[in-house]
C-alpha cells in the first residue's frame, strides 16, 4: 500500500498568513500588519508596488527574493490573490464588528 502526499492548495490563508505555492517554493506574506504601514503603501496605485512596499515594511527579504525570481505573470497572480484574501479578511472583521452587540 502506497500513500500519496496531499497536494497543497495553490493559495490559502493560514492564520495571519497568505500562503502561495510557486516554482520558488512556498511563499508566505503576512495579512496582519500595522496601520502605519497601510498608510505608507496606500498611495501607490500599482498593486505590485504595494506588495513590495509591504514586504519592505515588514522586513521580508526572503519573500521579495522569491517573487523576484518568478515570471511576472505568476507574480501578478500571487499579488492579485493576496489582495483578494486581504479584502476578504478585512470584510469579515468589519462584519464581526458590525454584528457585535451595542455597549
């Protein structure tokens, strides 16, 4: 009897991390960070620039190096999926706040 290793999803959220499977290995980008970092990156209209500014802000050189080695279309897909996950997480937390009982 042989067992096969389960294939990881291409994109998933695990705790506060967005995780992408790529040709450069597993790429992890934090979904939780300080508000001042969001303020610093919000003015850039380009999502790829925003992700690199985010990685600079959290000091994640490993992820920057991984993304640098990817094809631009793969990087663009990861960035798009990251911001979709971020938006979903943000909306879920806003929904929790609005459904909280009034004090």
